[in-house]
C-alpha cells in the first residue's frame, strides 16, 4: 500500500479543546464525515435563494450552488445552460472552474513531495533548467505566489472581446506562456514580495509533468478524480467540453460573447479544470480531512502568508464563532505491525518493538511553533494543527466567461461552492462577486 493511501486510510479528524492546561493531554473526539453527504438538509435557504436570484438579475446566465453541513446537503441552480437554447441549467452541469484548479494542482505537487520526488525548498532550476531565467525560485514560492514571476494573462490581450475569439481556441505551449510572462520583467526578486500570478501554476504544471513523465490531465485522473469518484471533473484536451456543460459568456457593456470553447492549454494547471459544484466540494472535503496528503503537508498548505494565501489555497474569515482547533494525527502515529507477516491467532505475539510496514519520508521544511502545521504532543501521539479556527479555506476562480468560489471549514464539515457563468472583461467590475461572497458567508453560518 502506498504511503498516501495508508495515511488516508488511518487518519481521523479530531476537534479538540485547547491543549494548554490539559494535564493528561487532549482527548480526541473523532468526527468522521462522508466525502459525499447522505441526507438532504433541512435548514432554511430562503436567503441563499434570494442571493442567487440577485446574481441572475445582475446578468449571470446560470448560478449553481451546493452547501454541505456534515452529512447534510442542499443544492440549487437558477438560470439557463445556454442563452441560445434557454434550456434551464441543472445542478449537474459542468463548468470551467478557473482558479479552483489551483488547490488540485497544489495537492498533486504535495503528493509528489510526500513521495520524496521533490522538496518545497528546491529551486525550480534543478528540474526545469532555464525556464525562469536561472533565478532562485523555489517550489514553495511558486505555490504561494511569492516567486516574482509576472502573470502571463495580460499579454493575451483579452480585454477586447471582439478580437480574442480566435486566440482562445488556438493551442499554446507552457513554455510560450512563461516566455510571454517574462517579456514584462520580474515583479520582484523571488521571496521578497507577493503577487498573484497564473504563471506560477504553469511552471508547476511543467514540474509535475517532468517528475511523473506524464500529463497533468493523467495525474489529475490518477491521483484525484478516480480515487474520489469525481466523474464530472476533467482537464479536457483542446476545446472539448461535455455536452451538458453550462455555457460561459464574456461581457463588455451590452456586448456578450459565448466563450464556452477555449483551448485548455491556455489555462492548464492555472485554471483549466472542468467540474461541478458537488465534485469541488467532495475534493475539498477529502483534502481537509487528510484523504489526499499527509497532515504535515496539509498543515503547511493552510499556513498562510500575510496576504491570506497558503500553498494553492486562499482563506477568508469564518462567519461562525471561533471554535476549537482542528487536528489530524501525525504521520509519526502510524500503526506498526505487531505480528509477523502471515501470523494467525495462534501465532505468538512478536516481542520487542515492531518496525513500520513502510518508512515515511522526511520533509525538509520548518515546522511552525503555532498555528496550522504546528505539532502538539498528546496522550494519543503527535497531532498536527490543520488551519485556524477563525478561518475557512478554498479559492476564488476568475476565468474567461466563468467564475467560482469554494470555501470549507478547516475540518471539512461546513462547505459551499458557487459557480456562475459570466465574467466582465474587467473582473473587478463583476457585481456578482460581492453577492457570491455574501452567499458564501451566509451558507457557512447557516447552522452555527
């Protein structure tokens, strides 16, 4: 059994009282939850539906929402799949999820760290010589946008919707996207600042493909979609989209252009995944409950820079009152074999300490003294803090014609994913974004 599968199978989520002052150590209380809810929610959703209506009234052809609270789930959809057909949208309609792709790519990369193929502090130059002009950019800096690499998107000149329809369906290489970015000059020296840049995740895509000798689409399928049963999540090839996909639109004033067809190479690991609200929630729950990466790495992932960004995840203040910290069992707690291979009930128990079935990799990074990623001793072994009690974690997606927002509590119990199928050429002018944030805040506090 692989390290990843073994860790995922044995970890349990535990919400504990404050460690300080507990003479006998904390007592874990397991809160196992299904990756997919099993019961329909009975909470009041009138405010949610009203906000969805406001988003449609503000020009969103379709708005799709799924809210989870433990085993309970509510989903709703308003609007149409396509302006041309005016068929009603369905909650199972896939959309382009834009930068909600980034937590998935970061998860794949952290699995490779767990497997010992790369370290967070390694220079990207060691693996992709010359790709970033021999600058000392590390894997961690790419993940948390502190590399200084400028964003390639402004070089695509997408601000003129009447002129970009040919460009968005034309394939482009990862190398060309990085070269386009570097024509703008570096934003700052690596590690000395912070700036969100899609180029970082194009380089990470190249790194994943170099380390695995396969494509990002294949790694997404093998490591995330197949293990979690995400049947509606893909990184499509070319401009292909599922037949039931919701159409996306770019607007500039009164002009509205259908941009459903886009070549996946334009966004790749920066924002190329197609998915549904349910699949996104299932992925985020699996991530936060330790099903996909070791707790030490998950703690690092949710350890935030001052700008509120971790390793492929963003944070937002939780609308629920701050509760107790959330912990996962450390990899050091893995159960050891207490009997020889092939032992039966009649076989005498082994004497002396047994060796673990597999050796766990060591991680070459500094463990924080407190907060997400910090390690605490308890009567039940080492525990790793996951996130912070007053935060929720996820990502905002801002793509061409598609936008999305996903947020989950650090224990993965409370979740919301919102997808809508329009974007203005200037994302900052999207009046639906504030409504989506308000909807997320209401949804995450719905049962506080």
